[in-house]
C-alpha cells in the first residue's frame, strides 16, 4: 500500500508553522522530529532542523512569542556578540562562581555559546570560580571594544 504524499501548502503563513513547532516542543519532540513531522504534514522544506532548533532554544528560555526577533536564518547568533559578551561579563563581575549552565539560562543562549565566549575571553574555571587566564591577558578588554 503506497503512502499518500504530503499535501502541498504554498505560501503557508510562517506563524502557523511556528505554532506547529511549539506544539511539537510541548509534546517533548526533538527539533529533528519536529521538522520531520511538519514536513510530512505540510510538504518538504516547510521546516528545517536548524530553524526548529532555534525555536526550541527560544521556547526553553521561556519565550513563547511567535515574532521574528531573535531568530536567525544564518549560522551566527541572532543576538549581537558584543551584547552577549557585555551581559556575560556583568554576570561574572557580580558572581564569579556562577555556573556556565546558569549563565546560559539567564542570558537565553545555549550552554555551548557561553563556553565558547568564556574561552574566547580567556576565562577558565578554577576551583569553582571563573578567572581570567593570565596567559591571555587583556583578551576580554579587546573583545568588548570591537
């Protein structure tokens, strides 16, 4: 028995697709599963894994709005890097013992982004505290002045 092909929905409103992504998120699906299910329902290339992942990150951070702000179609972060770095440095100055996972949660970015930025800024975790790596002096200053 042949399976029915997915119906073609030309120019389907992106906001509806975002609601579908949220539905899949709330069911506990992964971004890969969400993209697959949406594409099976609405046609191939309706949703891609990268966009679903970005929306899942946003939903995990507590943002369930369906607007375009903060969603990037490129491989770079939607938030300006300098803003991320400045916010991260403020967190570190107020509490150098904050965990990288807690920083990611508070700033609404991925844990990998926090770790990458900390490494680029020359910070290391020593005895449960983030400290600048003395071998990479002034990197944080140069990074925030770009």
